[in-house]
C-alpha cells in the first residue's frame, strides 16, 4: 500500500497535475489578495488551457509546443469574441476554426494535444463574451497564463531534468520483465498458449508507445544539447532493453515438441524455466529500484542459474549417451546461448545503475541514432493529403465540427444555463474511434454524477471558503493526475473541483450541480450518436492498411537478416531500423484489433481472421528475430544458394499477401516451384555435412557448432516458409469473407 501511494505521488501524472495546479492557483490567490480576482482567474484559465500540450520530450520541442498552444488558445478566444456579434459571419468562422483546429491532429501526438487546447479555448469562449479593450485584455491575460504555465513547467524540468526519463525507463524495464515472464510461462506443460500470446501482443502495444517516447527524449536531447553522462547512461539502458526484447521475442521454440522430447527428463526444462523467471524477476526488481531511486542490490544470482542449466544439460547427455542425446543437446544448447545473451544484456542494465559507465557498453551503439527518431516537421502537403474521406482525422474533424454546431444551436434554442459545458463535454469525450468515445461517454457521465453528489454533500456540511478552496486544489491535483490513467476517477475529481469553485463564487450550488449533470448528459449523448451515425471510422476499414504495413515491415526485416547473413560484418543501421519498424507495426496492428473489438458486434467484421493474421505476423517476427539473433551472436558460415532461394520464396509469399490486401489477385504457386523448394530444403540438409567434412579439418566441437547452425537455420527457414504460406492463405480468407 505504501509502495503504491509512493509510486503514485512520484509519477509524472502527479507531477504534471501539481504543475498545472500551481500555475492555476498562484494567480488566483495572488490577485484575490489584491482584490483583482477576475484577472487572476483569467490567467489561471490560460494556464489550464495550455497544460494539455505539455508532453514530455526534448526541451526545444517542449518549449515550442507550449508556446504554439498559448498563441492558439489566446487567438481562438479572440477570434470567437470578435465575430460573435455578427451571426452571418460568426457561423462560417466557427465552422472553419473548429475544423482546422481538429485537422492539426494529422501532424502527430503533440499536434493533437495542441489542437485539443485550441478546441477547449473555443468552447470556453462562450462562457462570457467581451468587446473592445476588455477583449484585448482578456486574451492578453489568457496568453499570460499560458506563458506563466511554461515558466512553471521549465522550473519543474530544471529541478528534476531526468526524472521523466527515469520513470519511463523504470516502466520500460517493468514491461520488458512482464514480457520475459510470459515467455517463461510458455514452458509450463499445460500453458494456455493462445492467452499468453494475446497478452504478449497487448504488451507489444504498450512497449511500442514507451519506446517511441524514450527515443524522442533520449536521442532528441542528445541531438539538440549534446550527450551528458546521465543521458548516455539512460541511452545504454534503453538500447539494451530493446535488444533484450528482441532476444525474448526470438526464443521461438515448439514447446509441445520440447515437452514431448524431454518428458522423461523434466529437470532440464524446469531449470530453464527457473532461469527465465529469474531474468524477469531481476528486471522487475531493477525497475522498482530505479522508480524509487533506492540502491539496487540483486536478489537473484543469474550466473548460478546459468551453471545449473549447463549441469542439467550435461546430466541429460550423460544419461542418454552422446549419440542419442545429440539432437536434444543441440536444442538445449541453443536455449542456453539465448539465455547467456539475455544475461549479458541485463548485466549491462544493472551496471548502468550500480557502477560508472563502461565505455565498451556504448561502443558502436551511438551510430546514426538520429535516424531512429520520428521526423518532426509539418509540411502543408500532409494537411492537404488528409482532406479526403479516406482519412480518419478528416472524418473526425468533420464529425466534431457538425456535432459542436448542433450542440450550440440546441443550446441557443433550449434554456440551458451553460452551453459551453455541453461543448466542452463533446470535445473531451469525442475521439476518432467509436470504442473509446463510447467508453469515455459512460466514464464521464459516471464521474460527473458521482463527483457532483460528493461535492454537493461536502458543501452542505462545510461553508468556510478557505477550506473549500483548499479542497478544490486537492481535487484539482487528483483530477488531472488520474485523467490519463483512470478517466472515471479523473472525471469525478474534476467535477468536485468545478463544483467547489462555483460553491465559492455562487450560493445557488444546487442549480450548478443539476445543470452540470444535465449538460454532461447532453454532450455525451451527442458525442456517442455522432460517432455512430456521422461518417463513422469503423476499424475494419483500416485493418487492411495495418496488416499491409505489418507484413511489409516483416518482409523488410527478413531481407535485412538475409543481407546480413550473406555479407557478415557489423549490424547495419538499416537492419536496426527494419527491426524497429517491424516491432512498431505489429504493435499498431494489435492496437487496431483492440479498437475493433470495442466496436458494435455488427462492425467486428472478420474479427477471428484479423486476430489470426495478427498472431501469424507476431510469430513470423519472432521466428525472424530468432534467426537474426543467432546470426548476430555466432560466427556463421557463408550462406549457400539454397538458403537464398528459400528466403526469396518466403519474401515472395509476403509480397503475394501484400498484393492480396491491395485487392490484386495472384495465381497459385506452380508445382515446379514447390518441387524446387522441396529440393532446396533437401540440399540445405545435406550440404553442410559435405562442406564441413570436405573442407579444412576442424575439431569435433567446432563441427558440432557448425551443425547446430545448420539445424537452427534450416528449422527457422522451414518454419518461415510455413508461416508465410499460412499468411497468404489467411489473407485470402479475409478478402473472400
């Protein structure tokens, strides 16, 4: 319990909530003391409206984002107030402003939040209209509030410049440990493999997001302001975590076959599973240490676990005899080597938090890092390209504009007390996807009703304005802190905070609570209906795009592995980029599937086939990573022509699947091609023995290592061929369904 409370109060969500609360509270308190409450309140509104744009990133992007948001917030309020007295001009400007602000989202996550700030400003502008000098003063104060928030944010940044990175690294370590734990669960004899794979895919979505955040901060900071020791240390940890994930993903074994093979020798697999669990436990302990900033002392002796596995393999070989145990020893040795690489990477992470940086850990890893960043530029062509119904953002912008217009007209025609509350509810709730909009609608309604009742009950008992003000500040902190992690609780605290503020400003609190609940209900219903009926963006329409990107990324990754196997040498930047994109796209595919699963049953078209393809793509990535990792960590022989023919066949299968998704028919493979492929596999199985025996004399151990390479590569190629054939088959089923 104490750990959970400490974790919450030390989180970035709590820190961000504290920032915005301070930025809003100081002007109100200061100007209230000077009997200029309205000025302080307006500055506080500017800070609150600018806050959403403040996402953790490198310092330059952070400052630019907040500055742009401040200008857009003040400019939007100015535009609405200036045209409001002229209905013939007001409505076109309102429509254009909302649409353009919504369309900013095409430029990525930061732009989406800047857009959100602007839309909130438009809605809040209807709370009170200003003219002349008052209007300029009002907008100037809003701009001042945004700039004041920037100052507070920078103070927090300089007090703890690396805290966000530490928390993100700790979370990344924790998620990676969960992934390793799931890999360990697969070694249970009665493991629920489909459920474990589903959890792995969901984790991949979370890992993708956190990896992208860390790239932005670590590599972005390094590019803009040089590389400090702390930044270098965190970069080493991050790169090692990505490599650990690849190693974990690459342990693709036929677990049923292994359990069957070692059913009379269960000690071997139990020893390996214990090692796998201890790898996960070590990372979990490390993540807690980083998060709490406590001294790290490992509870697990990984090298002892490695020795135990080696002894178990030796015992197995002694029990069966060298010849009979050879195939099993090959399999176990491969597993041992994967584990050794994992331990090596984990030790690098441990050293980063316990000792001084070892230059060898960073050697070669800082090459071309900038290429791994998502480009930050905003060409007008991107906006123009999205002005079509094929764009999800365009549909959402159009839908949001129409919904806000309808809500505004309804508010003008019917006796609603605060029309802007309806508009704010729509902006906060409505999302491009139906599932998230539906979820947030119910959470918002629940939070508003519960928060209203709690606040009303407290105000009946407490009448001291100082106490109510203090409770409002506390509610504000919790409201913003929970909004990102638990929207239902966040909405509850935000409602409590708003009702408390009105409780200080007006004595008629019953009407305030009633109207807030009514306005929230109206806004939520309008948002929900709009997402269903107005140009809905059902996920089954987007699934083929995500499938195509995932298959294409897997194909490119496999091409890079083949090039590396043929050319040898150092791992190229293009190889690492291909790996990064393969990981990202499988996460994007799974995220799309999750959104689809939240939609109405009638819109969940071919859901089983989509999930089947997601699993096949994940397994393909795992198998490719397995071969890529082996080739990187071993001195391999030269690739034969047979190897390249088989890889070309696998790549051609993936090309065929991409063509199918683009609605191009493909012919069935010719029998002669299938016969050639079968011959190539036979050739691969025999060629290595002949080459090794007829080549330069080598000792028995070296011969066994080369044969192990041949066996692993052949098994992976067979598996890759089967997987890609199944992908083509599943893609046909999806297109024909």
